[in-house]
C-alpha cells in the first residue's frame, strides 16, 4: 500500500485557480453538507446574523411559577432570541460590483445615474467612418474605448468615476428569521439557511 501523502499547497492552489467556478461551488456544497466544521467555516464567512430588536420577554418554565409571595421557586429561565440571517456579500444594482453588506455605508457606492453616448463632438472619433471602422455605438466599443463616450447624466468621459454617491443596493435580499434558545449558535443558523 502506498504511503498517504498530502500534496503541496502550491499544487492545490494551482488546481483551485484552474478549476471552473461551478465545480468549486459543487465542492463547497459537498463540504458544507458533510462537515459541521466546513459548514461553520463557510457560514462565518458568507452569512451575517443580527439579533432582532425587542425580543420576547424571558419565559419561565412550568416548575418556575411564582409562589404566593411572588418569588420564583427557581431562577432558571430560558430566553428566546430571534435573528435574521442574510448573505454577507451582494451584487450592487447601481455600480455592478460585489460588496460586503456589513460595511455598506452612505458613501460606499459610486455610480452614474445615466448611460453613455458616443462623444462625436470630441476629438476621439475625429473620423467616425462606421463603414471603415465599424459601428461606434456598441457595448464592445464602450468597453474597449470608454474615453470615446460621455455620460449623459454629467457629461463626463465614459471611464470617469461615478457622479452619484450612496449606499449599495442589492439585486435581491434574502433574509431568514430564526429563533434560538440560549446563546447564538451559528451551526444551527447555518443549518436553517
């Protein structure tokens, strides 16, 4: 029987870098399903949980009912804590970039509130012969030659920093509400999502 050896990290990193995103997602899902440690690891990095304000008051057990004098027979109580759980990273609809929900602020997102148009008045398209050079007003040309376009919202060049600032806006928001008894338990939260 051949001795068990662990491949070098360099080889593993190269395999990770060259493996398709879909296959890596499949492996992460397998790891989360088969390993509590793996599930906790990815839950800690990919999910956020926040307590919901104004939780229900502490509930007393049946054997913890007050006596005639009003005192409880036991000090043992349970607290039900409710949390919302959501993805930590989202894609912004305004700037089209991924952002961390936990650090989103009123100055996190910079975007243009319009679209680009060819800048025929500038020097970039000095000879706009579309029969010779191809169609100018295309997405490919905007990507390859952003300096030949202007934003209609602010008249800045196509590659200029955004003219609007605000919070990132997610494409979709998925929040799950869950109740936990006692201390926060990310393993249980991860299992519910």
